[in-house]
C-alpha cells in the first residue's frame, strides 16, 4: 500500500514533538524563575515591613462555606428501594 504524499514520516513527527517539548521546558523554566522572584520579594521580614501579622483577624470563610454546604445537603432526602437479595 503506497504512502500518502502529504503525511509526515514518524521520525519527522517525533522531531517536531521533541522541539515542542523543549520549547515548553524553556517556557516552564522562565515561569518558575518569575515565580521564585515574586515569592522572594513577598518574603519581607515583619520588622522591616512595619506590620504585625498577629493583629490581622483570623479568617473563617472556609468553615462557614463548609457549614453552608452541609446544611444545604442535609435538606435533600432520597428514598432508596428496598434491598431484595
């Protein structure tokens, strides 16, 4: 069976995929460097920032959200068929 003229060979496809993977690796490396730089700038010591983090109110949003979900689900009752076995 003759090969179709417009279809690339497997070796060509592998080479193209390897080039794509290398490009993605480079992009991920750049993003990691940017994230590390941002995290380093965010790690300012409390004494130099002039803020005391202990004065901040404690957030309990996640607790409230889980309580709301529990009460919402508590109202739904499902009648199951009897087990005959």
